C-alpha cells in the first residue's frame, strides 16, 4: 500500500508541474485532462501527507519516551502523545484504504431520477409526490439545481410518473443507492376506519450520459409529436409541441411535454432515453457479477424493496443495512444525508472485505 501511495504522490507532484506549464495551458484539452487527474488525486495525497507527518511525530515521541536522560514530565507527555498518534495512524490507514478503492466513474455526474407510482392506487401517486419533494428538498439543501423533465399527474395531487434531473457535483455518488422500491405505511385521509394502507413507489437513479460516451443511431428512433395537455385532459398548448421518442430496437419509449418548444422536449426525451439505454446495457453486463456477489446495499434492482416509511410510528427503515431512524418529518423534508452516508459506508465496507479476501 505504501509503495502505491508514494507512486501517487510522485504523480501528483508531476501533474502540479504540468498544469502550471504555459505550453500545457495553451493546449486546453490536455490541460483540462491533467487538472482532473490532479483533482482526483488531491484527497488521497493529502491524507498520505497527514499519515507521514503522524509517523514522524510518533518516531519523535518514542525517542523522547525511551531517552533515560529526558525529564520525567516530558516523557509522560510523550507517552500520551504516542497513544493519540497511534490511534490517528490507525484511522488514517482505514481512510486511505477506502480512498484506494476503485472509483465509480459516474460518481461525480448529475443524475436523472425517475419516480413511478406502484401498488396502492391514488395513495401510491401521492407517495410518489412525497418522494419527489424529499429529493428536491435534499438537492436544495446542497445548493444543487433541480430541472423537471417529464411529469404525469394523477389529478389528486400525486404523480403516476415524474422524471427530473439533479445537477450537482457528486450527485450520483450520493443518490445511486436510492434505486428500488420504496414502501409507505399510513392512514389515507379518505380512510374513515383508521386502517393503515401500504403503498409503493419505484425510484430509478441514472447518471447523466454525455454525448461523447453514448451515441444513438438516429435511424433507430421514431419521433412522434402530439398536443400536450394538462391534468384532466385540458389543453395547455395549441400546437404539437409534445414529443414521444421510441427506440425501435428495444421498444423503449420516452415522452416529454413540459416545454413549450418541440425542440426542447425532444432534447429532454432523448437525454432520458440515453440514460435508460446505458443503464440497461450496464445492468446486462453486470448481471453475472450481481448473481455472484450481492452487495449489502443491494443490487439496485428496481424490483427490490429497499425502504419503508411508517407514518404511525414516525420511522424510516432501510432494509438493506437494517438501519431505522425515528425522524420521519425531517427525513421527508430532505434531511436524508445520514441515511445516504450509512449506505455509502456499508458499500465501502463490503468492497474492503472483498479486497482483503483476494
């Protein structure tokens, strides 16, 4: 591990020189590439420097402790310092191991989030709206931008489907474990007998796909335009601005009607389609791996029940990591950071275990 860290530190120093070189700066493509590599190494090199400083301080403290001519009070201070430094070194080693784990190339990307009402009729649609607000509030707390891409309302304040983009550094790394079935247990306002109903909504979190990563053959697309309409079927547009894009080889369909411009609706629909197609392709490639290894935080399968929101008890339980918190109102208002961090930590622990077994 130490050899690898020394190599990364040398590489970081070399990159620091390159991004300051006028000749490199003049070549913006090359310069941006080096700047990204430099930024990617910054955290781990910084942690390695802390580790080496602690090692040096530990050696100095031990020298004082074993120096018979040293003042007794000074030796006692060195003894306390050794205990603290050894704890720090252990912590740094664990942090470095996590930083050395292979990075998900999508972690820094924006995300497209799709929420669909599942079982439970109108209640499921209302719950989909609750989840949409939860993720929106979470994004706002982090100063991330939310852009609505497509919405299909139920007419009672809920959503059959809502698709939106969250733009923010590291959005995918934070939200990627939210994919799956979310279950709610609560008493509907229309329920006179006070019985608890169970409803579900499905969440899919997809990394935004850059054009350079994934191209779709235009000949494989069928584009249909139609007149967009509001809830209850009331016309909101007198022109055919809504767009339906069908990917002929897979039969995948995406509709978008939220913009007044047909061009913008088409652009948004193709963006969602690209994300879905790439997700499908990656899922198929990883299906064999998923069968052999099921991570503690789940496979990300849309059919997997991942979390329960119980209103009468005011609790949220994540079934993948067996974590329950009793702060439902705050959680639904976007305070989901602790749960997301627990999922990330669990995934890292599982990956570390795998590395150690190899």
